C-alpha cells in the first residue's frame, strides 16, 4: 500500500501508513522506506524524508541500503542543501554510485558551483564507463 500511494503521489497517505504501522507494532520493511524516501524526494518533502530516514534505523532498526542513501542525497540536492548532501555521500558505508553523484551534480549545477560540478561529472563519467566496460566485451 505504501508503494502504491508513493507512485500515485499520495505522500500524506504514505507517511500516515508508516505511522499507523508503528502504532500497531508492525515494522515497515526496507522497500516501504525506499518508497517513502523516493516519494519524499519527488514531492519535495525534505523534512518528512529526513525524518523517515532517521526513523528507519532509530525506531525500526533497519539498516539503510544504498537506495536509501541515494534517495536522501536526492532529497537534499533538490532542496539545495548541498553541503549536507555531500556529507551524506561521504558518510555512506559504501562507494557512491551513479545516482548519488548524479543527485549531487544536479544540485551543484543549479547553484553554478563549477569546481564541484566538474569533479562530480568526472566521477559520474568514470562510473558510467566502468559499468559499461563490465558488460562490453572488447
């Protein structure tokens, strides 16, 4: 239900369902939080998205996956909170992927930070080439 509401853009229903699950002693799974975080990003819900990211591990004991970090980076990038977005990427327990770098790149392009934009673009390009080379036989 959470994923369906997220896809339909019914953000308040997503947040309400997570809250109702908590009240009833049920634990949303990783996919539920992926849906809530992605919907928060696309719906511009910075505070709610960050709150659910914290709730995920703090209240429900769910370890954040790469897709959760990518969504939080995107939420922060869209909100132009680029310093915190960069800190999230640096704090990831794994190497940033194309989505994380792409979110940062988009945010920095909006603010015309040429130095960081060039570094992020180079990282995106290198990751993209590395991924393409893994599937291409030369």
